[in-house]
C-alpha cells in the first residue's frame, strides 16, 4: 500500500486587475504528500474528486481585504468548493472513506484543518458532482435568495439574469414551481434555448442581441417586474430598475458584468427605489445556513420527482482548471458553472456561473 503520493496543484501566481487570465495560474507538481496523518494534528487528509470554479473567485484574486472572504495568497494553492473522499482522519467524526463537501484545495490531495466547514455526504443515486452545484453553494444561493430575499408571491413576474448559470437555472425552476411567470436572460442563443426547453422558463432572450435593454424588458414585462434576481449588475440592473413594479424586490447575488472590480461602473436609475418603493438587498448564502437542511430535503425531493433538472459543464484534469475558470467569465460554458476532474483519485472541474473540474480522468459527460 502506498504511503506517499504525487500531488499535482494549481498555484495562484499573483494579484490581478480585471478578469483572470490563464497565465495568472500555474499547474505544477507539488511536494510528495504523506498518506497518513500525524496523530494529534486534528486534521483530515482528503482525495479531491470534484472542484468547482465559481464567479466569486475573481474577487479572491485581487489584493482587497474588505470583502467577506480574504484574497488568495500568491504562490499558494487556489482553493474552492469541492467534493472529496477521506484518506485518513485524526477527527472522530470523519472516517476513512467518508465523502465530504466543503472548501478544499485545487490539488489532488488536501490536508484540511478547518473541518467545521465540511459536510458529510450521504450517498444515494444523486451524482456526487451535484454537491458542488445543485446541492452545494450555488444551489443553496438560489434557494435562500429566492425564498428568503425575494419573498415571492404566487403569480409574481420574475426576471433572472445570467439565468443559465448554476444559480440562475435553479432560481427560474423554483419560481415556476411557486407559480410565477419567469423570464431569463443569457448571452448566447444556445443558452436561451436551454432556458426555454430544458429549464421551463416562460420566455428568455439573448441580451447581446438587444440594442435597448429597457425596451426589451418592457416587451417581456408590460405590467412590470415583481422580482428581479440579479446575477450581473451593470446595464441590466439599470434597465431592471426602470421596469420594476411598485413594491418590487431585487435580490443582488452577483456583479459578473463588472470588468474591473477596482474601477466599478455606477448605476443611474436608483431614484426608482424611492418612487416605486423597491426593496433591493445583497446577500450571501452563508447568512441563511439555518435553512440548509430544509433546502437539501426540498431540492432532492424535487430532483427525484423530476420537477427540476440540472446541467453541468464538466472538464477533466487539474491541467484544465485555469482555462475553465477563465472561460467562465467569457461565457464559454453552457450554464455559467464549471467544474473539473483529475485522475480517478483526484478532482473534477464543473461549470455553473462557475466551472467544475474533475481531477480524476474517468469519463465525464459534458
């Protein structure tokens, strides 16, 4: 039985301005890693199976310490949400062979000391990769944002931007199940078709083909927008503010339209917050963790009943990680979600408003 193993890693090279480039990261072989943990370390050694690329990761690549999560450290392994198998444990609650999900490294093996943020996976017939997508941070963001922030009412007119992403696709489906009229925007005709034929949106449009976003929203929402789930900010948020109903609600989830977080563009139509008595609220899924058990129960039930579907964009191998993350911001994935995989023993990359990596080289459906 092996006692040491090679450990391929994705290293963050240095702080950036604007959107990430592949050259901001480096895939290299790290030091060999011992497959047994030193007793008394209070740590877990895991083999990473699936790793997720998410839009928030761009914020961790700039030298800014005023956010809700600290920046990456140049020269260190990039980290993000993943699904892993326990190789060795110095913690009674985790046993060798357990499947866990939480923050881990972009590498084949990770030694995790902050185990309070890990959750055990009770495996059934749901794909493991869904625990960094539908049943992970993106799915819970959609669930908490829609039910707790948007405060929906049956019959509401709901607009979702970046709607084919990991968050947006679930928001739209939850809204339909709630009895709402739902319209989504996306950046390609392929994604627009996916919204209508796969995810059941009432209407969808390609925002890149619209010269006037205000006019487009008036066309799809002649009576106004009751709920706007905002994943993009920028010009789309400005147009939505012009088209909100009185007492409308806006859940601000993301700002992927911002090309530079150091030089953000202003919003011009904020007076509508007053005149239409709109409630606009930013949020983090971590604010609502008390609802996570209910989320798992509801979404697993919907999925098994065929009431919701989920689409992943999967890449193989840690060497695909830099391109997967960069492609996320260029809209090159199907949804806006990505993940990557490695080698039967490693990790995976997948894509939602993100991307997913699978470090092991087993065949993966893209």
